C-alpha cells in the first residue's frame, strides 16, 4: 500500500510539482487547497502527467474541524508537507495580520492534528528569506538568521521557531524545514507551472510575460549593488529539483532515530546569478529579446544570497539535475502554453 502524504497547498506552484515528484517516488499525495492563490485547472494538468486523479479536499488549512475530518477520512496519513501560505512580501507589509493569521495559524492547526492523530513526519516550506542579507556567502544552515524585513519573512522565521520549540517539548512530531532559494521553471510537459496572480512580483514570470508580449517592459530593480554587474544575485532552482528534495526529506525523516526531531536544510543550486545574467540566459534559450530598463532598487531586496547545499547533498542524498538554462527553457515553454489558452 502506497504511503499517503498530506500536501497542503498542493495545487500551488511548488505543491503541484511536488505532488508529481511524490507520485513518481511511490507515495500518494493527498491534496488540500482552498484555491485562494491557485487554479483548479492545475489538477487537470497534474492528472495528465501522472495518469490518475488524486484525493483532493477544498479546505482552508485554518479550518481545524475541516482539517480534522481529512485526517479521520484518510485514516493512515504517513506524513505532511505544509506549503499552504501567503507569500507576497509587499502585501504582507500592508496586511500583516492576514499573514500572521494564515501562515502561523495553519501550522498550529496542522501540528495539533498531527499530534492527535500520531502523524510523525512534517516537511515545512521555509525560505532563504530567514537569512536576510547574510554576512557570509554562500549561506550554510549555520549562517545566523537576520531579523526579517517583512511580515512574510517573519512568519517563516516564527514557524521555524515553533517547530524547534516543539522538538524541545519532546513532541512526537519530527520536522524538516526546507529553506528554498528562488524556485523557477516548470514541469517539462508544460502541463503545470507557475500561475502568478495579476502582475507578477517575481522575476521569472515577469520576464516570460514580457517576452510573450503581455507586459511591455521589465524593470531591473537597481544596477548599483556591490556585485559584478551591479544587479542583485539569487540562487534560482528548478522547481522539479526542489520538488525532489521533498520526497528525499521524507526518506531522511524515516532514517532518523530520535522520536522528537527538527532540522533545517537549504535547497538551492549553490550558484548565484545576477538579474542581468538571468535576462541574458533567457534571451539565449528562448531566442526572444526582452525589453528591459534599469530602474530604482526595490525596497526590501537583499543584494545577494545563494546557498551552500552540502548538507542537502549529504543528508538528503539529493542533488540538482537542472541548470539555469533548463529552468528558463521550461519557464518559457510553460508561458507559451499559457498564451495558447
Ligand atoms: C523573495 C524572497 C523569497 C520569497 C519570495 C516570495 C529573499 C532573498 N527572497 O524572493 O524567499 O520566497 O520573495 O515572493 O528574500 N527583480 C527585478 N525586476 C522584477 C522582479 C524582480 O529586477 O520585476 C529582481 C529582484 O530585485 C531580485 C530578483 O529579481 O533581485 C528576484 O526577485 P523575486 O523573483 O521577486 O524573488 P526574491 O525577492 O529574491
């Protein structure tokens, strides 16, 4: 019998790709999503890729009675991945309570239910945002975290603290917080991918939409940073590589002997690329010119951050398969597919 993994936010960008990876690794993903920032069309794409329909609950993760009924109905859930969260940095500054309520509240609901139903293993979606602008690069898991510069970032730090405190209380829940760097790209089939809501805040969907003629021009946020070409540096990881890290995280938790356990792991490529390098690489792989201008710095942006991924390589027995060219090729294929709809 296949092990069931509850995937909150399973219709979202990273969640849907992880559902594919889980299926390929022999698990049954059980999707919980309230579709507040995702589309039901994703499920059709998902079903085409894996060839079966997945159990789905249209539920808000903050709704404890509804979540409880999922645990009851499914019966033998082996583990949980908690993706469901708000993620817009700018919006979190304007509406902090919405972010604290949703991102912290949903984790608490899940943890209480995991304890009650004796579900042991949790993989939590964290972010490199917890490091702020680090004093050393690349960042390791030992690199000190910095005060977050947005309520969004603070919710990720608080959730990590909650998991750490839980371990100290000898809770039977064992967890790994995966600190994602910048997820990009799409499944090679172009049946699922990133679906930004309105004007994209993130770089890659803005680039692909500009190339597709949906946006007139992209603004590069600042070229006066202390980097080789003056633009910010990030670690862009293919979403399928990131998805794979989740299945490996369950294998890792299964190997753990301690009943109470918490760990943090960076998931990136280990390589930093500037905004201009991303634009140049995109133009190369797509054959499209991207109309861009250099603008002011964006408030809250860190100058550069990229991962040391030694720990993920070692303890998860995981490594990336795709490079930036492949990520941008897949992102462009997905954008073109969307344009047909
Ligand atoms: C940030 C967080 C990340 C979080 C994400 C949520 C950090 C280091 N990263 O990602 O953890 O999950 O927000 O949205 O805090 N850019 C442009 N023009 C654009 C858009 C972006 O030049 O139109 C540049 C940005 O200045 C940045 C890079 O592209 O240097 C990537 O930006 P983005 O895709 O928004 O991700 P982060 O801000 O790195």
